[in-house]
C-alpha cells in the first residue's frame, strides 16, 4: 500500500514560512513545532522567496477553450447517440 500524502493549505504554509523568516527559527524547529518534515519547510521558503505569497503550483492546468469546446461537442454527440438507442 502507498502512503497517503498530506496536503497543506496556503495559510499553513505561510505560517511555517513566517516562523522561519520572521521568528528566525530553524527548518528543523519549525518542522518539529508544526509536526511535519523540515524539508517541506525548506521547499516552501525557497518557493516563497522566488514567487511570493500564494505558493505552490496549481493542481490542474486551465483547459484551453478550443480543447474544451471540442471535448464538450464530442460528449454531446455521444449523448445524442445514446439517446437514439
């Protein structure tokens, strides 16, 4: 069985980054205080410094309007065929 991955919201990530940057805590101390791996804190700090608040990549890419239109048209055709059966 695989591990279940825990996800963290942006507010939690900002709290961890602020503990490191503003309070001067070490990665390990922040990780221990928040009960998480210190390597995540390090990654979030680097991302925050590079990109600013709102860290992390979006979980899904926005769908191109033309691709979405073609997909929806294909779904409509399939539904029409199913209804004619």
